[in-house]
C-alpha cells in the first residue's frame, strides 16, 4: 500500500507529537520493569543452581523470586496502562 506525500507528512507529524508522550509513559513504569526483570532472572538462576546441587531451600526461594518478579511486571503494566488513560 502506497502512501501519498500528504499522508506521509501527516503520519510523520503525528509520530513527532506522540513519541515524547510514549517515552514518558515508558519511563514511568520502567523502575518496576527493571526490578521485575532482575527478580525473574535471580529466580531462574536459583532454580538452575537447585537442579545441579539439590539444595532443598533453593526451590521455594526460586519460586518466590519468580512470583515476585511476575508481580513487579504486572505492576509495571498497570502503571503503563493507567498512564495511557491519564492523557494530559
């Protein structure tokens, strides 16, 4: 599908206007996203260590870190979607 020059200019103008707003939304939820990623990664590492070492307390610990990471990611998504509805 080809775009006419007018449509292309209109799209470029819209992107220029909306891009900074989108970046603000992402920055708002970013701290929760970063913490969530780290918790999930730590849970995976603990599980791998559990598989190779059979240390019993590592399995519940890895599950707790994975669940905590998922909760942090859900919080990040909720903050992001709430920022979508709070257009300023």
